[in-house]
């Protein structure tokens, strides 16, 4: 792990669009900031087809994007990033990807490595939603990340094809700093059994399961109010919405692994739950 205060989390879909990486990136960013009270930045590094920020469009007016930062090229500073990231709350910000063609805002080869360094000076937690598959730009973030969250769906034929298509993908998904996430599981009562089957077939040590959740997806995709929806549910002692509790549990696991202290809160029972997660949706085997 780098000798820096900030922690970089790369949310990455190894296969095709549609696995839910942008939803997970937003949810993890909002939830981690909520339970740690740390300065947090969510970054959209996907293609122009990725409108991650649209899931929050009715909660926050996002004015700037990575285009403004690219104009500084290798002179980019931490202050530039703080200036052009849009505040969602006092400690949580978001930065969309470029909307201008890359030729207009051409940058040096080391720009994204500098962006990572300066973002981690400005924020204690940086969550980056990456483009799908493998490319040179993605690998800068994947190699620099303190944690990689590969997001996959439960189509076993597609998963097998993805793994067989690239040894590089396998290396990132199976690395010690990765927590593979299977998104859109439909049977919550059988999640652990399902995850262990995936782990066994794909050679994974552990993975985490996210249930398909109509309410959360509606708040994001139809209403553009993911932030206000999640915050309302996270402020409850117990949420009865599966994905909200899974995000709370997964964020607790991430904080534990990255040695990020949790916020001191009054509810001792909830604090114990977060410090020692029950891990209902965590599948783990010896391989």
C-alpha cells in the first residue's frame, strides 16, 4: 500500500456494459463517506456512454468535468481537483469524465498517474468508476489502486468466456487486493451458496453478492435521486431494503481491509455491527 493518506478504490467491470459498475461506484462512495466521515471523491472514468452522474442529477447540479482538469495537463494540482469537483455534501464530491473529444484536450502520457497522486492529496478516499475491459488508461488506475472491485453479473457462460479471453483480466480479478462482486443476484437466501459455486468454478478465494433491488435502481435510473435515497436509508437503524444493507456491510469490509477508521457514532449496537460485519453476503472458500 502506498505511503499516502488517501486510498484509491477502482470499481471495474471486466466484461460488457450493464453489470452495474456505475451503480456500485456511486453506492460505495456515498456509503463509505457516511460510515467513515472522510473526505471522499467519486470519479467517472468510463466512456462517454457512462453517465454515472445522472443517477444523482436531481440531488446535485454538476457543472464541471474532467475536461477542465485535462486543460492543466501535467501542471494539475490537488487544488485544481478540489475546485472542479462538485460537492454533494461537505465531505463528498463527484467528478464526471470528459465530454469533449480527446483531441481538444490532449494530455501527456503521465497525466492520469498525476491525477491519482493529486486526488489522493485532496481526498482521503477516491472511488473511480472505470471503463469496461482492459485498456492502457484503465491499467494505470488498476495498478495504482489500493483495492479493486471487479463487478460481474451472474451469467456463468459469459463469466467463463471473459476469464478465458484474457489472462490479464484473471490476474486483476484474482489479485489479493480485489473483492469480486457479483451483482444482480435474485435469490438472497441462497447467496452464500451461489457465491461459493462461482468461487469454485472461477478459482476465486472470496466474493461478495449484491441482490437486484427494484427500489434502489428506481431511485438511481428513473428518479436521479440515488444520494438522497441512500442517505435516508443509511440514517435508519435498520433498512429493510436489501441493497442498502449490503452496501453498508460491503463498505464496512472495505474500510476494515483498507484500515480506514469508522465514524464514532452513538448507536453502540450499530457500531459493533460495522466493526464486526456479519457478512451475510460474503462467500469464501479455500482454493
